[in-house]
C-alpha cells in the first residue's frame, strides 16, 4: 500500500520536559492505525505535530512521498492532513454548511455562492451517511451528528490522512456503529486514518495496526489482529493490571437506612425551556453502596444526577427526595453541597475545572469557607489541604501550583475528586467518571471509589460503559426513555441483561430531549 504519512524520529519538549522522544509513525493508503497510550504518553503531542499545531520539533515528516515542514494547521490541511480533535472545532451558532466551509467559503468575486455551498455540503453529508438540511444549526444537532459534520469538513479539504482523537467517547452504541461504517467506507476510498481511543474492544474491530506510546517513547507496533488485550495494556502502562475492577459486590445491610431516597421524580424541562423528560423515577442508595445508572444516550442518566444536585429549579420538578433522613428540597447546587452531596460532572474540562488556574485553586474551590476567616482565605491552610488531597489520591503533578490543564485526564479527574472530598460529602454523584481516561488511570479511579465506599461514602454512578458499571457497582438501575426500566444486583447481571432493559419498547416514543435536538 502507498505510504501517505511518515513521521520519522520525532522529538518534542516543553520547557525542558521531554514529551516525545524519537517517535515514528507510518500511515498507509486505506489503513486504520490505532494510536494507544495512557494520558500523558505523548499521543496528543504527536498528532499536534502532524496537524501543524506544534511547529517546533525535531525529526522528519514525509507526506505523500514528499518531505514537509509544517508551519500551521492550514498548511497541514492543504497537504492532506485533517484532524478531528476530542473537543470538536465547530461554531455552535452557525449552520452545518457554514461550519464545513468556514474560512474556505465557496464564492465568486467576493460573493458567497450559498446554493453551490449547500449542494456541496449535501454531497459531503451523504458521504458520511447524514441526510440533513445543511442549513441546520450545529448547536441543535446531537453530538454524533456533530462528529460526522467534522468528518464531512475534513473530506471537503480532500483529506488524505484523517486523525480522529477519541471520536467515540461520547457516542452511544448505535452511533458508534454508524461511525465505524463511515470509517470503513473511507478506507475503501483510500483514506488513511489515525484512530485514538481508550476502548480496546473498539480498536480490535476497526483498526488494522496498533502503535503504542508510553512516556513519550514508541513502545511497539503490532498488526491489530495479533495483539491481545493484556499485551496492549502491559505495553501501555509498563505493568500488568490483573484486576481492573477490584470491588466485590456486597449485599446491603437491611438495618442501615438509605442515605438517599428518590420517589416519583418527574422533570419536564430545564430553566431555559429545553426538554428533559424524567418520568416517575424512584431509586435509593445506602451509605457505602455504589449504585450504577445504565441506559442509552439520552435516556436520562445525567438528568437524574443533575436533578439530585439542584441543577434544575424546584419549580420544574415533581416528586420527593429524602436525604440523610430528612426531606430535601433541591433548590441549587450550593444547597446540595451544604447538605453533603457532591457531583463530578460528565465534561470535567467544561463543567468541573478552571483549566488556566492551578491544581491548588481547583482542588479547594468548593470548600473555601473551610479556610476563610473574617472574609480572608488563610493561604497556608488552603495550601496544606490541597497538598494533602493531591497526595491522598495519588495525583501526579510537579506542583500544586501547576495549571490544571497541564495534567493528564486521569489526574485532572483526581483533582476534581480531591475538591469534593474537602467538602466531606456523604453522597458523590459520578457522571462518566472515566471518560477519556486511559486504562491505568481507570484502575486508580475504581480503587479510589472502592476505598471511599468502604469508608461509608455513598455513590450514584452514571456510565455508558457497561463493563465499568458491572465491575465497580453493587446494584445497577437501568433507565430507558426517562423511566426506570429494571434493577439488577451486579453479582448476577450481564451486559445482555442491561442492554435488553435499556432498549426502548417497540411502542415507545422518542425521548423528549432527543425530539428537542
């Protein structure tokens, strides 16, 4: 097969820290290359070099047989390298068509030819299996549609190599299947694809070759069909993870009353009027218990957590919540925090962290009143608490003064957990706790949850990864179309059980949130 991209001996450092050291990568025509590694292994740095984001590096890049020195992302795109980053690069208030051709508008003599652009946009959308009006606002589209819009945008640039960074991390199973169909179609057209994902089972299905990075070095390369899961994990982390999930499901003590009882919870809309669609949800969680929420995307898992945490005004909610033995009127997140409830949001970068501030700032943000005296924050006490929280959770950072954006995804998640532990919560709500986190960091997060549960902290965990729920919880409540459809003891449940309960009934109606999108 013809070689489309070759990176030879690429090295890159930041302020004396070596991010890449003599790394090579080859992508051939019609080949899917999986790029694996823990967070911080160098994957993002390597693709940022390939896409022209980092212009200062050592080594050589050859594109379509010609040596290339990349000075900008625009130049990389002109040479046929298009990158779809994990944080999608779309303008939510613009149409699909305008996003596809942003900065490269189809026009004549200074005038944009909108009809011609829309015809071309329809053609590109059809290539990725979307039958949509290109005038549709991107912000009104589901995330899966936005992902495929990015693919259509790359195709409009006549991409020879398409880099996809965690493209399935927020997609439901059916949406992943559709994306894979698109990837296979692009392969037959001769496009080379670099596919970054932490979901090893997906890579086994879609990738031809796997390249593993660790600590900025290339550890090895294998044909994907010859690489076993234990071998890949060992290459990634440098050690064997004998048990990803160490928690043994336990029977609840009937003598211990639940810390949380939700009865007949119904929420129909957000403060902005967007549809939510929770209907008569009832569940409970006991101290020291880890309860999972399973369901398809849009089923209502996140909305249940947000309702308990006070994201929606009480006026939009019906039903009752009993917390720690007392009725709880959920007025706001600050009310929930004062009562002893914490929430780790699904999107840690957008919802949980202030990326340009330090680890210390982020780790103490929710508990500043602990360090305040007469309106002044006692800096020494705050610093000691942040350092203790970081140390307690094994967070890897050079200093608590380091900007939190410089940490890997797993360590960022530990900073979020450290913040909430300072509030001494009785219940922690976890939404997609290991999304975008490598297998080594996942194992550490699971161990932290298990340890806290053993100390009596209750957890309600929403996750789209069924093996994760089966491995870390005691019970699993399945949500379908905003309703509780089933409940299972983890010890006896299977993935098939959960998927069957999560599927909408044949006579069911679309979830209101999906209708709104």
